C-alpha cells in the first residue's frame, strides 16, 4: 500500500461512522452498479474522503449539512496547495458524482454538487509518432536483437526465442487497432476473429466493441500463435492471448516497458503504448477516416475525446506548411 493510500485510509477511519458508511456505500455503487474499474473507484474514494475530512473540519457533523459552500471551500483549499487544473477538474467531478448519488439515496436533501463549477482542464496535444517512426517501432522486434527485458521476462532459451514474436504482435496490435494497453493485455485467444480480421475488445465500463486490424498484424498473430505462444504457455496461461515469460497473462506494466525499450533501441522519442494509440488515431484522421468511426474504434464515450486528434492533425499540417511554403 502506498503512502497516499495509507493516508486516505487513516482519514477514512477518522470520519464519523455515518460518513464512513456513505463512503463505503458510494464505492460499492461505483463498482457494482456503475461497473467502474478498481483504479477509478480508488480515485473517487480518495477525493471523497478528502472532501468529507474537510467538511468535518468546517463543522459538518452530518452528511445532510454538506452544502455548496463546503464544496467550493474544499476546491479552493486544493487550489492553494498547488493542485493542477486537471486534478481540480477531476475532484470537482468526484464531488458532483457523490452529491448526485447521495441525493438519490436520500442522504442529501438536495443535489448540492449540481451547481459546482470546475476549472476547464488544460489539454495538451498528445505525443504522436510519424507514420515512418511507427512502422520502425512495430517492425523493430523482427529487425534487431531484443532489448533488455524486464526482470520478470528472463526465461529459458525456447521462451526467449518466443519473446520477439510476442513483442511484435503486441506492437502491431497497439498501433493497428489503437486499443489501450490494458485492453490489449486483456485479450483472449477467442477474442480474435481471424476470418474477418477483427478483435473483440472490452473497454472502460465493460463496454464491448469490435476493432479491425490489418494484414501485418495478422501475420504477427499467426507467427505468435503458431510458434511463440506454444513455447510460453503454462498452467497459469488460461485463454490469455499475450503471455509473460512465466506463462501468465502479460501485465500492462511489462507491456509499457517493452514498448519503451524497443523505442529507445530504435532511436525514437520516448514512447508509451498510449502514444501508439494517439498515433493510430491521428494517422486514421490524416488518411481521411470519419471522426465518428475513429471514436468507435477507440471506444470513446464522447466525441469530444476524439476531437483532440483533429487538432493534432492541424498542428502537423501547420508545421509542414511553415517548413515548406515559401510564404509561410
């Protein structure tokens, strides 16, 4: 348990019993009813415990006494302690979600968080590889000796020979489909439809979508399933498509290390799996793909999340214009 988690637990235990129960019930609602991930639930609970601790310090002994002034005071205190705009926006969202739930549950006489404004989070343009850089990265496992593997990736010779095949299919899928690294690592063998060249992906909130992939990814999949996976499969493998050196499902942390190591070995900028997702989306739009189609492929619930890639494309076009046009 991290120091931050220990601090949250200590604050949680210090809350009055009724407030502790409200926190626990809200966490269960997020997990069971809203089907939020464990990471999301932990973030919401951390924010909520901080809010209620602040409310108690302001003299609120009952949840019904929570009002808009307390919420605003809590956010103001976060701002004075140096919280980033993105953090403030997330914490305001947590407060609004809890207020709406508490009102529906009869714990609050009114949804006091509905009027809570939050600073617009500053969104930096994502890091995007050029198409030739992305191609160099996904082909790196076939062209060069494998980079040093994470400690958990050391294995027998037969397994070591399979690792480049695993790494190649990981990189191909991340770039070909734009899936999140957690979604790639969560794939099962049965989620691959070889005939239609489509994978079945379970995204945030358990939402299912089908994502196509191309011929290079199909070749990498064929090699991995024919020659790589059988060499690494073990008692812990189950139906997992991508395996770690010990035979279990590939961990997202290890996947991030693999991507970063191959990017460094290929002389590319520091690259993460999410950078490959950004690159896939940008290259699709630059190639003429419809924005709604890209939204569906990426599994975005809101089109606003996808629209940032249109800004990336414009910025790249502007940079090319400045570099090449004599009147720029």
